[in-house]
């Protein structure tokens, strides 16, 4: 049957899930709710992995990736977007106002400005300082769990029982200039099917892209797996295919149309937040190591 409205999001982004969850209980669509929900973290300058205040690449550029997907199966995304604090809203405009799914770099920025978004500097004093500190050694090692400060992926089911999702990030800190991760790639960082449910990913985007993880999870749920089983199979696939899996984190979060939630990750430490029946709960994910 149709579940009560529900919002789930990666990590302990309780302000974002509360925002989206309250909207859902006031009758907002899943699409509006995921957009407004993840915007909370895009605007949070203390979150160094999303939107304003996100860590730059190794050359000092803050470049953002984001995607959004509607119950209709329509989707939009932006990659390598600079100087715009709310890439998820640009992604939604790509979905609604263009014949395309994905816009990149200069073209994405040009489109955002045409749509009325304002350019701003996204490199905060703190992230500039941390980057300059990093430059001293230039050791590129992804940090396994940046507790509570990470990519936000969100899935919402509204009163009508429809599901929407979004994913937004500044990507891996000190990535190469030009690097794009999984978060804006439909099927990798985000996927849903309004008949089945949805999935989002966080962690090492390269591993997520190689497994097309979110698509895989939705297809497994289509074949009858629970969200939990589907997330476990997807993580095990990554473990089998990547001999260096101990060196990075990947976490998946899935929600089916019955409102069942599952999550699984490589390393202990990933948590997800769920807002349902006016209550936010933060749950540690099951893990492999
Ligand atoms: C990426 N998956 O760009 C994102 C980053 C992330 O935890 O989720 N960090 O690869």
C-alpha cells in the first residue's frame, strides 16, 4: 500500500530532511520537497562537501555537481558548475526548461545566469585555508567518512505516493580540475522509478560510476529484492570488482514505494536520516568492514 510521506537522506542531514519532511506533510510534491531539502545543505557553509563552502579542487576551483529526478522519469543535472550556490535548482531548470538532461561547465553557468541565478564566490576563508594547507603536501587521499559533512542524496515520497530524488555535492576534496563524480550522473549517484523506488549514493564516485550503483539497486528492487538486500548486493559488487575497496568508502541508501528503507556501505560510519510522521531519526547503516 501507499506509505505515509517519507524523506530519507544520506548522513545526518537532519535539517535538510526536516525541511523536506515538513513540506511533504503540508502536501508539497516530492519534487519540490527534495529540491528544497537539499538546498538546506547547499546553503550551509559549514558543510565542506556541498554547495557554498564546498572544498575546491587542487587548483582552488569550487566546482559543483548535482542532479534531480522526478516521478515522471524526467531528470536534469549539472556538472562542473562554478559560482552558483544552488546547483540542484539549476539541475531542475535543465530538466524543465531545456530539451537536455545534463549541462556542463561554462554552458551550465551561462544557462544558470539566463535563468536568474546570481554568481557568487563559493570558496570560503576556511576552505581556502584548508586547501592551502593541503597544497603543502599534495597528498591525494580521499577521507573515508567526513562525519555529517558530506554529499547529500535525498529521496522523498509525497502524499500522492510519488517518489522524487536529488543529489548534490562539491565532489571529492582536491580532485583534479575537471573531475566529475557520480552525483550528477543519472543511474550512478541517483536513480528512481516511480513504480519501484529509488536509490542514492555517497562516497567514492569513481566506484559508484563503474557499478552504475543506483540503477542497479532499483533494478534489483524491481526483481523483488528489498531495499536492504539491493544495497548489500550493490556494495558487494563494488567489493568484488575493486581490489582496493578497503581504501575508500561507498554508501548506498534506497527507498521503495512501500516506504521501506535500506542502506549498506563498505566502511562503518555511514548513517542516514529519515523523516516520517513528524519525526527525524538518524540510523547507522549496516556495513561490510
Ligand atoms: C563524488 N560521491 O563526487 C561524490 C562525493 C561524495 O562523500 O559523496 N563524498 O564522488
